[in-house]
C-alpha cells in the first residue's frame, strides 16, 4: 500500500472523467500495475461518481496554466484541432504517466504537443519547453571545482531554421492584453509559418532571453548536462577544437555563465 500512489490516482481521476468511468467499471483492470490495494480501490469507488465532477473547472484551470506557458505552440495546436484536441492532454497516457510517476508536467505537455500536432507546433513546443525549464532552474551562482557542466538555467535546443523569428511574430500577433483568449480563439489570425529544412540552435536563459547559437555550441552544452571532469572535456576534436583551445573555450563559457564549475557531481542537482 502506498498513500502517495493513491493520492496520484486521485489527482488523475479528478482531471479525467474517462478514468473515473474505467475505475467504476473495473477498478482492478483500470489500476492494474499501480501500488493501490483492493481496499483503496474500494475507497475510490465508494462515493457517488458525480462527486468526482464537483469542480467542473478543475481541468480547464490546468489547461489554462499550461497554455499560458505554451502560448504559441498551444495557439497553433488549437488551430489544427480546436481547444478540445489540446484539452485531450488530460486524458492522455502521457498525462497519467507523468502524474503517477511524479514527472514535471510542463516538459510532458511539450513532448505531447510535439507528438500530437504537426506543422510548426513541435518546433514551438521545443522552444517554449526550453523556456519553461529555464524558468524553473535555480538562480545563477558562482562555483568552483574540478567538474564542469552546463549551467542548469541554460537550455540549448535545436529547432527548424526560422523558429525563433516565427515564434516572435506569432507571440506579437497575440498581443499583450488577453493573449490567452486570442490563442484559443480560432478566429484570431496567426502568421503563416513554413518549417525550414535546415536547423538552428537556440540558447534560452531565464527572462526569457533567447539567442541563436551554432550547432557545435548546442552539442557541447547538451553533452555537458551531466558533470564531467574539466580535463576530459577540454579535448573537443570532434568540434574542431584542440585541447589547448578547448580549455580556453571552457573558461570563456564559464565566464559567460553557460557552464559552471562544481566541487562534486551531486552539487549539480537541480531540485
């Protein structure tokens, strides 16, 4: 028996009427594999099923919070399938896995948008997902030690060429007053976006501050998500940089706040 597992099932049921129906129809089948006892399953089905819908706006408040972070990706997804298609996230396996596994919901939503919708949505979801992760990172601070890693407040992503400019145009078209209302209004015109074949690298910092970056820099920052001894990563031959130049480059990136130095591997954890 796990109180935490039961609580997560409750959260899922509060957001997904389809799960409520499945649990009431056959709790053993609907909750197979979850750490919930037979007695706890009986508790879930003891109330009148209408009690699970006592707050009919709960799911929409959750959708509103997600769309406020994924405004542009959400707006283009709404144009493809309507608000109901985006709201379907709360009935998706991705949502249920995230809640049951205590995964962060923002990156889960970003990945779901990218997998569910076409056109520019995956690119915009990647960019806005990076913004969401950067926003949640700890504040920049100085560090020293033998290990080096990408600063947790830095997000480096590779997206189709022109994504940043298209995202900025779309964001501006939604206006400053009531952008969420414009995003979910299918009559509000959005700029046409053509997804380019070539890729562009983007660096995202809290703010957000977004800048283009070379594919090599993005590759290096992604490589250093896990801390490594500085001496091991100074040799960047595959990026066209020898060991001496690499050591200088790493120092420059630390000075620029893109990398940080750590005394131990555990100190890089981002909680």
